[in-house]
C-alpha cells in the first residue's frame, strides 16, 4: 500500500480525534455509573430482566470469531455482562440437550442479533467432554484461565459428587433436558427382562449416569448389585465396545454407541432406554456459589434467554441442527438431528414443575430423584453424604423471571402435574397386545386386603406411591397391573376379586397422581401365578400380591 504524507492541519485533526476517543473511553470504562461495578447482593429485587434491560446488542466490532455459530461474536463492553467484564463461561458436553441455549447464543460464543445479545449478555459455552476436566474447570472458576462459572450435570451424578464440591456452595439453577433415548441397555438374545440380568456380566462406566441407570433397573426388579457381575470401564464408549466384542452379556452406554453395539451382535437388542424411562436421567446446570451471589441478575437473564431459545427450537428444531454441527467436533448435520431426537427440552413452566417451585408435589421432582440417587450411591459406599436434594438447588432465579416469562410463553396457572405430560399415543391395538406381551421389568408389591375385600386402606395407598413413582419413571410406556391371590377358596371368585383389587390400585394412581387412564392394563390372575408355595402361611402371603410390569 502506498504511503500518504499528511500536512500540519491533517496531523492536528488526527490529534483532536484521538483526544476525543480517549475521553469517550475514560467516560465509558473508568467512571462508575449507576448500577455498575461492585458485588451485588444475593437478591433480585429491582433487577431489570426484560429483553432490552441493558440495551439491544452490544454493537461495535467483534473481539473474536464465533467458532460455534454463524456471524461475528459480540464484544464485551459496558453494555454486556454488567459487573462482570468478561463472558459468562458455561461448561457443556457434546449432547443434544443444549440446542435451546446454542440457539439463544447463536453458537458457542454470543453472536450479534442473537437472543443473548439482545438481553445484554455475553455467553461462552466451553465444550469439555472429559468429565474430570469439566469439574476441575468448575473448581477454578470463571475468572481463572480455563475455568467456568456454571457446569453441566445430571441429577444422579450431582448427588454422587456434591460432597466433593460443597465448599464452592454450588446450586442447581435449571433443568435443560431429559434424556429420551440417549441412554440405553444393550443385551444379548437370551435376556428378555431385567430379572434375566442375574448372574450376567454388565459393562458400564462406574459412577456415571449409565451406572445409575443400571442400579435403578436392578433395584426395581428386586435384584442386588451382588446378583450381577459389573465390569467397570473407563468410559461408556468402552462399555459398548466390550459388548460388541462378546466379552459381556450386557452394556449400559449412550447413543449412538449403545445402539450400534446392539446391532453388531447377533440377537443383540435394546432391553430398555430412557425413551421408555423418560423421567429418570435429568440434565441440569449448576452454578458456583460465589458467581450466583455476585451476579444474580446475569443468571436470571441467562435462564430467560435460554427458555426463549427452547421455545423457538421446540417449534422449529431444524434451526438448531446446524448450530450443533458447528459447535461439536465430528458432528455432522444428520448426527445433530439424531442427537436432538434423544432429548426433551423442558420449557419454563416444566422447570417450575420439576423443581416444585410453586408448591406442587411431584412423584419424580428434582429432590425425589436426587435423594433416590443419593441413597443408591450411599448403599454402594460411593458417598457418605446425606445432604438432601432441597438443599442443593436454588429456584429464586426461576421465580424472578416469572413475570417476563409469562409475557413470552403465557400465564403459568399453577403447575400441571408431570404425570399428565406424555409424548405418545395409547392406541387400542397396542393396549390389547399389552395384556399378554412380555414385560421388560416386574416390580412386585404386597398390598394386603381384608378377606373378600378390594378397598384400599391408608397404608396400601402409601405403598402404592412407590409403584406410582415407577409408573412416572417409565412415563412413555404402559404399565400392566396384575392382581394375584393365594389358592384358598373358589378360583372363579378369586379371579374376579383379584381384578377388582387391580382396578382399585389403578383408580388410586389415576385419581391421586393424575395418570392417563390408558396408561394401565388391568389383569385379574387370581391364584394362577404363584411365586411361592400355597402350603404355608408365608407362601400364601407372598402370593397375595400386586405385580406392576413395564411393557414396551
């Protein structure tokens, strides 16, 4: 490029422009303004949360390219992330549950004209697929190089690791997805139900959501961990590989590896997945305590923008596929579409339901899953912690955005029970087939009725809440409820009585927990399916039971 010689007047003009720019910079960055700087109290009163609370987009030139999306990234300046001065750093993994957030951000870094830019936020999603590395980054904190302010987790894994993190005063702030097929159990030909796993070798990555899935299935089938032979692996991918090599009879892993493994083995198939166990593995975001205390307004806006992204993606998911393909290494467009199909993105209202934020009582709310997982891990000696789920979550950020969220998504009139939310159609043909189809899991519960009676007492209702929790866990498939009796008395009368008892059980679960009627198939088996001898009092007692079977 040719050099240009400036005369004295031109030089003077340049000096004046430079002085003016320096003055603007001093006014913009060095002079404190109302609402800027300093630590904010751990409260949200008076916080502006609306879409234009901090102005529109930040404007100005981008400071870096946006490797996780299209367009330029938003620069951090006085109009973005007030009081922080850097991006909010969020640790994620390669997973379809982030579709809503990537849409809100326009990629891994905040793009101009994105939802987060409009909210005055600058967000950086950091893909850290290595689990220990993601926890190390969380311990460092977002102010440190390589650190993060908020990390991903599953409720079950958080229950296991909470004690190692509690000095950071972490709190769950939102649920961003349910696994709906992303986790599954591949088994060999001869294994038809969970009980068939007894004595078998099961490959699984220890202390992971896959491990929790296996433990839950075993517990519901009344199997102990000593009844199976766990083969622990370094990763879920390795677990699937061992199954493909024929070294184990079962593997608990995730998509797509677990499905590919099942297809690669002659007679291999999927025994159960989170497509059926649709309320088992919930993914959540966890904030460091210091970050949440100093920046409650940023968290509130982050949540509101996320739910706006979820709303858009749930209506038109195709828009998120390219963003995921760009964000995740080795993920093509078709892969991204498949990843999205393995999750459910909860809305704002569904988050209120999950966390029981408005006083509702859920069978499978956050605290229920956390406490259940904590008990399972404690029985294995993996943790000694007894912190209750309610003490590991903070719903004030969700509640703080309610007014703005209702403007965007509609009025939240109370909270609908999660048992009323189902993603499938109960057609009559499938219901008829469910009367005789083989179950994937059987849970036997003893409910005692007075002789010749079928009414439930208060103790029976309490016991049935356990069965109702199982029914919600496997929310997308049917449950067969079979009444059984001992052999005493007339067979025909026993069959009729056992059916009335099964119907009474189902009526309670429909009335109390608001399940759809078509979810249940009622069978009266009378004395025809004994599990013990009818020649002893103890045997007859075992035979007077109700079986709850999960039917694909």
